[in-house]
C-alpha cells in the first residue's frame, strides 16, 4: 500500500491529511498557521512538530513508514513542514505548490485567474507569459475581503 500526505498552511491554520493509494483518508490533523508574519518562526516549528507527532501516533505510526509524495501549499517556510514529517517517515517525493497554481491544478487547468479569501486575500493571474499577483500584502498592510478583515469589522461593530 502506498501512502500520501497533503498540507495546506496559511495565516490561521495548517491542515495535513494522510491518505492511501485508494484515496481513503487515514487521518487529518490541524494546528494554527504557518505564516511567520503572525508569530515567531520558532513557534511555527514547535506547532508543526507537535502536529507531526499526532499525525503518526498509535497504529498509524506502526503501519505507515513511507510516504510516496507530500504535496504542500504553505504560506511561510515549507521546509519546516517537510523536515518535521521526515523525522517520522521516509518521504520519497515532495512538491511545494504556490497559492495561485494550487486551485487551478485541482480543477485540471494550467492557466486562469484565481481569487482567494482566507485569513488574507489575494488574486492571481496565471498565464503562459508569466504569473501576476494582486493583494497578498497581509492583514497588517491591507487584505480587504479577507477573513481577518471581516473579523476586525465585526469586532469594531460590537464595540460601538
């Protein structure tokens, strides 16, 4: 049996899913974000390490010794995630996908426009002649339309 990992990390969460070659999800584990603009890199590394321990605990850790491929879209240092996983299992291949290309790839297309709103917000135009980004400056510099901005607005509304 072959096993795979996928990881999505940003401003508010890191979600890692372990699944097998038949696409059966064996475990999913979540922790807070990977974006070191929001917290110290050391804290990100500590939380990712705890996540990796939880991911490969009990019978899963006894069964899963090798990962065929780890696919990640990480805002921050993807190496922190890779190294934490490598301390638990052998990883044969890994790929780091950027935020713009990940949703296009999931839909099976190479080029297009992607608008995202999570903790932050940004828009990507992926074309054969290059990639273009609007936004993505982070909550501190402006992320209109993001979850962070919406939360700030709700908090301000409730304080009036």
